[in-house]
């Protein structure tokens, strides 16, 4: 549990901010929240390991037949957390900022008919707050620079209903419940 005497240090520390891409109009963003009935330590370990996606989220955001080892290189680490990245396509950059934040950037080089080569960028930033023993609140902010029409919104071209995003996001959380 957080140190109850850490208020002075917290007040002197600049607040953690989402990456600048969240302010870029070429990125579509979604924020979700859910209270989970498992421990903070389990959740932080889970979201720190992107290799679980193809297993835990099969047919939601991953597929088991695409699962493979994801070798990471630690770029920096310390009491603050760690930063690591993988090479190849997709390139994944992961950062854990203790005690509660994971920021993952996924970059996918793709080539599509009519539009040619593109770099798709996905951000998944999770803020995980211990609420009680065995209970954690997860707040996930995601952004991507492709398929903006599939994100719920007020614009006429955003055709996905908000309930569908809610349903899909909860399927992701449900997949984590069995890990």
C-alpha cells in the first residue's frame, strides 16, 4: 500500500501525463475504467507483459495462432520503474512508472491498397490503483492513428455505438480475470 507519509514528496513531483499523441487530432482516443476483483500486484504484472495478449484475449484483441516470444531489451530501470522495447514489427515500447502506471506504445508498419505504406501507432496507458486487498481499479486510456471511424463519438462518421466499445473493453478485462 502507498506510504501515507508520502504527501510532501507527491506534492513536489510533477504529475504524470499522457503522451502528446493523445492531443494529436489524427489520433482517436478512448478511456475506460473497471474495478477488478484481483490484486494490484497481479494486475501490474499482467499489463507489464504484452505477450499475454494473444493468449488471454484470444479472438478479442489477439489470436493464439499469432503468439510468439517477445524479446525485450531493458533500456533503463530504477526505483521509479523501467523502460523496455522490442525490435521488429510490431515494435513495442513499454514503460512502467511506479507505483501505478504502465504506458505501452505499439508501432506497426503496414501496407494497404490505395493508401500505401503506413505506420500505425497504438498507445495503451493504464493507471492501476489498489482499492483494497484483492481489489484494484483499472483506468485505461488508449489512442490510435488508424480506423478512427470505429471509435465511438459524436461525429457523423463515427459509426460504432458507445455500448459496443464498452462491451468489447469488458471482454478484454474478462479475459484478464482468468490469467
